[in-house]
C-alpha cells in the first residue's frame, strides 16, 4: 500500500526517519513540525532529492484548530490522506512525582494524549468508508515505558503513553470494519533529540544500555522500519496490535 501519509513530529528523530523511509517506499509524505521549519524543510528536500514527494506543514498538536489546519493543508498539497503516523510527543521534563507541576502535566497530556486522539479523529473523518473515505492506516507511536511505568522521573510520560496504548486498541475495534487499521509501535530507548543527554553522559548511557537485553539503544531507522511495515500491505491483517521495538525489552 502507498498513498498520502502524514507524519506528525516529522522533522526530527523517529518521525524524520519514518518520513524518509516511507517516501522511499512510494508514499507522498506530509512532514509536520511545530517550530523547526528548517529541519522539516531539510527532510522534504532530502525526499525530493531521492525522487520522492513531500510537503512540510506546521502546527501545534496541542491546539485543535492547528491540527484541523495542517491535516487540510496536507491534503491540499498531496491529495486525500490514506495514512497517519502520530509520532509527535514530549517527555514531560523528567520529574519525580513529588515534584510534578499541574502546568507541565497539562502540556504533556495535551500533546501526547489529547492531541494524538484529535489527530486520529481527523484521520478517521477522512479515511473511514462509513464516512465516504477509502480506508487507510494509523500508526500511533507509544513507548516501552508504557509497559513498566517508566524510569525514575518519567512515570507521567509512561502514563501518557499507556493512554495511547489503550486508546489505540479501542479505536482499532471501532474502525477496523470501516477500512482503517490502527496499530501501536512501542520503541525502547532510541537515539533522538529527546535522548541527546545520553551523548553527553557516557556513564548514564552505559547504565541504561545495561538494562536492555541487546545492550545498546536503537537508532531512529530501527524504529521507522517497522512503522513503514505496519503501513504496508504486508501488515494487511494486523490491527489493534502493539509492536515492541525495544531491543528485547528491559532487564530488571
């Protein structure tokens, strides 16, 4: 399957890797970003240089009107949407529960939970055969943290991703009969801007890698490849699944 794909948070990390690999597989890609226009345009230019088609769209996934706008802009530029990868997310700032702030929690949930659900709403409105669409695929990016509560200081982030897991199963049941497959990818620790502190602290990186059965963290392409597989016809009977791309999980 190929068609028009929107990747939220597509300017960097897992999102950028997904955009590039999906374009190589024949998708036209909407590359969403919030504030780093240069990074998004770099992804678009790289896709174009490789013979693909891409278009950058801006917006804050915590703002409903922004979501509605960048979904519409993607379709105006590339055609009717047939797939969405909800990758945009934030880590919440790594706070112990005793130090949590309501404003930080509100932002975390607005992006990771509410924004993702509204993006799914817009995808369903466009792709559901019940609503006049031709079907499609949604892949929601969660985290292995959802399965074990997160590392110290990240329980709020883990909870937000657990919400993604549960919501996605319910959504899959709701729309699988309407031509839409919905799946979740749960990355383990991955080398992205969100984990750049590991590059500055070799001892911390070593401690974390010691908890991973493969004894290393992933690169972004290692997460993007299974995402692109979930988008493809090779996964045509896969819906409501949680796919862990985690190097074997967590050693405790």
